[in-house]
C-alpha cells in the first residue's frame, strides 16, 4: 500500500507517492516520473506495482513548483493543461526533482534507477545523461534534441510502432545516435500503450511485454 511522503529538492520540499515491498525483500529503488497528467490514480498504481515486484518506488509530484497536487483527466482539457504545466516547469527543474528523489533513496542504501512515461519518459532519459541514473523511457517524445549527449548509465527505450507523436525516423535516430541503448518497438501499439486505465490507448500485450523487459533490464542495471 502506498503512502504520501515529502522529499527535499533544490526547489523546496515537495510531496511524492511511495510504496515499499511488503515482504521486505528489496531489489533496488525506482523514481517513477509521471505523464503530464500528474501523480494520478494510474501513476500511483504504477508505483505500487513496482513495489509488488520488489522495488522501493517513489513518484514525485513533478509539477509541485508550478502547481502542486495536479491530477488531470485524459481529455483535451487535461492534455492542454498538462502541456502548459510541463512547459512552465521545464526540463531543468524536472531533472532537479528526480535528483532529489534519487538522493533520498540512495541515502537509504538503495541502488536507484528512474522510469518515466510520455513526458516523464523524456525526463527519465535526461536523468540518465545528466545524473547518471539507469533509466527506462516509455514513449518519450522530446528526447531527439538531446540524443548527442552521451549515456552515463544503462538505458532502455520503449516505443509504440503506431505512435503518431513519435515518427519512425525519430525511433531510428535513437538507435543510431545512442547505439549502446536498448530500443524496443511494439507493433500495433500507439502512444501511452501502458496506460491501463485508458482503453483508447492501452495495448495489453505490448504493455505486458514491455513490463517484463523492464524488469529484466532493472535486474541487471541495479545489480
């Protein structure tokens, strides 16, 4: 069962959602970076799912410096507001918040990685190249401008083959410009294929396979 906590960052103390493995057996820790819709029910469920897999998982309230406790719907209004909040926060502050969460987990003695979805997938990639954290990026659409920066830790990308926001040329750019990263493409899946609360986007077979691959990646990256 997850719980609300506070974490210290360069931009003040912000709230986060945390879940710990129930049996006490810990494989490491994860900073979970939200989509543009906030730390909503879906992201809290993602945190708790990884805790059930043996990871201490923490999802910071990424938009807190701009507007705390955001939980947006998946309609046009929520999408528009989420884009506004992401732009207002900026990537620099987003990476700082990940750094604060990771520092807390490392101080507890946990090997730590980051996993992010959509906008958070781009933040996860930046946490790799800027902070040296092993990272998993689910359909991050804003990574191409940063692909010439070297990886500093193991990196895994998941892309939907039918994602209209990430053209095949961009996926290929990830392969060519970050050859040490692992890149998976899921045919028949679009954007946000892991979002199981949204039947318009969820692609169960791809989400299940990506999750299994993520667990294998984390097992090696955090060993």
